[in-house]
């Protein structure tokens, strides 16, 4: 008997909470697809990445389990309250609490079982889509093949089951404590809209907006963990106060008989909106937080995706580039090794030189935006003590300035397909990273180079040139070969242009070969010290002595995937969870709304006008948390985006990441909104 009743009630719940069922199916499918990266990651045979992707997916899954458990628990409590009359009648007819508890648990287990089954089926397809995306991001082809891995299935069942068990336990405890009287009173209490101290509470509305404005003013000054934590706590409190104040503000406006409340159906809309916000203050605040996190997660993922698409190829322009701290190194063993593995089209070994000074380094440290005034005295002059300490103790720049001869420079430019440059006998050029071009335009005004004769400025070149420690850190000073006679060889490099592709593990083989067969002099034995650096990059710093383009680009792309994929995963789940709560809250009240719209129909409103009124009602309800989340996240994303563009040099505006995430956000939002509107209109017409 209980099984039949549970099955019948489950079918009815599936009709009433179809959007919730679809969301749980989608979340389960996402769980399955991302859990497959722990057991079916076919990229591990190419790049292990020290388990970084698996670790990030595991941490993300834990977070998703908690938010999914919150959604299930919220929906169970919500359905329990909506069916309180029904459960009260069951008890009145003689059903024991234990039997009622078993009935409700079976209903939800059936509901969860359907979601799990459908989600697993859809997840198998989604897992293949995820692998296609991953392989395409790494520039590789992927053949579709569906495999049901026991580990993936077990992990998904455990995660989903954990969410349901935690939620069912809480609901079971709540059912045990409820009596017939309390069950019958639940719906009546929920329908009451207490309007106490609204005149006082309405002050929270302008106060929260003002406080939010003040928070944004001081946002850019946050510098330590304690201030960041305090900022986040204040921001969350502001979000909840906003909804308390908004509801009270609308209620007070209606009481005062504002001019616009009697225009068209404004009074009806305002009253409905204020009542809904009043009864859902905490929920609306929580949803705004989820929307904010979803927008930020998508925006940050798009930042890394843009960097990968635009700059990954520019970061490693040479096919093979090897570094040696020994300036006399001829790379004979390395050349033989490379020739045994690939077909070289051109091989060139060369040296980087130094004049033993650090005036170019000092200019970079005192003029680049990323350093601010860290290495300047109060009057703006270089702080030489701070500069020398940084150059000696850190590897941002080499200890001394780095130079290259014009003949070597043009030879390397030819290998890369760039045009040859020319310099006068007393001229110098600056080879700089593209992202720093605007910041070094004045380098010729206050930088004097040359010992025996002053060198004059001959131009700036920003072609990709592998300047993360090989050809200097950020910069190289290009001088005529004759000028090098007054300088010291600093370190050696070997550049190789190849025909065709390389094996996936050539860089690892090079690392092993050089570690086993070559012994570089230590800094203590080297006449010129500190010739290793990596430049001023802060978003993504990567430095290696053996650079193999076809190995590094996919490897770094794989590392970026460990950041982008979890961010998209979190954003998508948070968004779907939040919109599901919004939709279910509206659809659950259609019985009450049906009565109200019937009255409006009898008062003369046409069906098209009623549908227009429903559309306005849903738009106000849906847009309120969404627009507030955009306002909150906008400042943080634009702040981070501006610094990301400055640090990486991507050719897009800082706001483009946020606009794209909003477009993605509202694309999914619109699907849920359209489904809610259609179901709402259908229920009202019944």
C-alpha cells in the first residue's frame, strides 16, 4: 500500500516540480562527466600534470556535493510545507508517524532514483562532449567511444547518494517532531506576511546601496587576507539587508499611496513582488550570492581561455630552445641528441652578453606598472638598495643587463620568419614582450647605454621572442656586433628549427639526457653570476631550461584546463541551482495565483493582458537577484580583468570577459524563465 501511494505521489511531484527534476538530472550528468576525469582521463598518457586536474575536480566535486545537498534539502522542506495539509490528513486518518516518514522517504528516493538514472544516461553523452572539448583545447583529435567505467558510476552514485542521505535524514527528523496541528498550521503561517517595523526596515534599502558603494571604493585597496575576509563578510551582510530594505520600501510606498501604484496593474505587481521578497528574504540573498559566484567563475574561466587562445603560441615561438649557464657551451652533445630524434632545418647556437651593469634592469623596475613605486625613493629616483637586493635574491631579471649581437638577432628573426632589422654603429634596439610595448615607449629619454661611446636609440621590436628566461627576462638590448667586444658572454642558447613534429615526450627525454650527461658550473664557480631569470609575468609564470614548443603548448594548455574546467563546472551548477529555486517558488504558488488572476479576468482583463501581467511579474522576480548579482560581481570582475589584461597582454578589453559571462548566464537563465512562464500560464488557465 505504501509503495503504491509513494509511486502515485512521486508522479504527481514530478509534474509539479518538473524543473527541479530536470535540474537534478543535469547536475547528476555533470557529476558523471566530471567524475569521469578521475577514472577515464585519456590525456594522462600524454601529460600527467602531477594529478593537478584530478585534484581540482575532486575539490570541485566536494563543493558541488554541498550545494546539491542544500538544493535537495531545500526542496524537500519546501515540498513538505506545501503538502503539510495532506500529511496532516494522513495522520488524522490513523497513519503512524513512522509510516508517514517511510512514505515521504520512499517518494523522494523514487524521485532521486529517476534523476540519477536519467542523469547517468545523459552523463555518458556529456562525458564524450567534455573529452572532445578537452582534446580540441589541446589541438588533438578525439574519436567518440562510449565506455561505462565502474569507478565513474560508483563515484557518481556515492556523491548523489550522500546528498540525498543527508537531506532525507534532516527531513525525517523534522517529520518526527511535527504533530497534526503543526502540519495544518504550516501553510497558514507561510501565507502570513508580517509587516512589522517596515518604516524602520526601509532604511536598510538606501543604506545597503550606500554601503555597497563604499565597499567598492575601498575594494582596490585590499592587500591582506584579514581585509579581504572582512570585505566579504560585509558584502554578504549588505546583500541580505538589501532584500529586507527593498521589501519594506515597497510596502511603505504602497501605504503612502504613491502616484504610480494606481497606474495599470502596478498595485497588483508591487504587492505580489513585495510579499514574495518579504517571505523569501534569506533565500533571495542566498541566490544572489550563488549568482555572483556563477558570474565570477565563468568570467575567470573566460580570462584563462582567452589567454590560451591568443598568447600560447606566441609564448614559445622557437621549435626547440636550450639554455646553458656556461657561456662557452657549444651544445655538441645536445645537437647530436636532437638530430637523432628530429629532422632539423636550421640550428644556431649563440650567446647572451652583459656589460656588468644593471641600469636597464633598474629602469624596468622603476617604470613598469606592475612594480608601482616599490623600487623608487619618495622623490621618484631609483632606490638602488632595494633594486640590488631584488636582483641578487630573486630571479625576475638577471643580476646584470642582457644584450644580444645584431647578427645573432637577425639570424633568429629569419628562423622565425620575421624581417631583418638594421642598426647604425652607435645605435641599440630594444626587443620586448608585446604586452610591455606601451610601457617602454620612453626608454630612450632617460636611459643612457654604452661605456666608451654613448649608444643612441634605434627602435622597439615586440615580435614573440621567447623572453621568459631564454632570450632575457622581458627584454633584450640589441647592439651591433662590434659593441660586444667590450662585454662579457653571460650564458649560451641553442635554437633549432625542425621539419615536421616531435614526439610527445621529447622534452622529458632532453631533460633526462642533460641531467645525466652534462654538468653545468655552479654560480660559485661562474665568473658572471645570476644569469637565470623568468621576467615580470605574474598570472602565469613558466620557466624551463629545455623548451620544446610542440610539447610545452599542449602541456600548459592542459594545466590551464585544470583551472578553466572546474570554474565553468562550479558556475554552471550554481546557476542552475539558483534558477531552480526561483522557478519552483513561483510555480508552487500557481494555485493562489490562479484565484487572483480569475478575479482579474472577471474584472475585465483579457487573456493577453493576463499573460502580459504574468510576464511582468516573473521578470521582476527573476531580474531582481540577477541584476543585483551583476552589480556586485561587476566591480570585482572588471578589477581583476583590467589587471589580467595588463599582466598578460591579451588583445581584448577587460570588460569583454564579463559581458561574455553575462551572455552565457542569461542564455541559461532565459531557458529556465521561458519554461517557468509556459508552465505558469498553463497552470493559471486550468
